[in-house]
């Protein structure tokens, strides 16, 4: 899943994002509204991370989501 897909499905993705970063509030997620840089800023703020570490967490999360989506697609085709 790439960020355009995340942003396009923001309402559905908020729960998944909150599972990963539980310190983010519903108000945080509403304010972020699918904007990757704002998500990184809130992760940085809530978890006391550097900007680079927050960005890396998002990149790792995106990679995991993409792999899960690809695996699901392969199961559907099989």
C-alpha cells in the first residue's frame, strides 16, 4: 500500500494506524487527515522520536502493509 492509498482511505486506515501508534488520539488522526508529514510530526511528538526515526517507522509500516496486500492478492488469485 502506498501513501496515496492510505490518504485516500484515511477514515478506514485510522484504526489501523491507531493500532500501530496507540499514543495518537482520534483528534490527532482527524487533524492529520491523511497527510504523511503531519503523521510523522505527531509520531515524533507523542513518542519523543527524531524526525528521521518517525519517518522510518512510517516507511516500515507502509512496507509491511504493502507486503500484506500483495500476499492477500496472491491468495485471491490462487
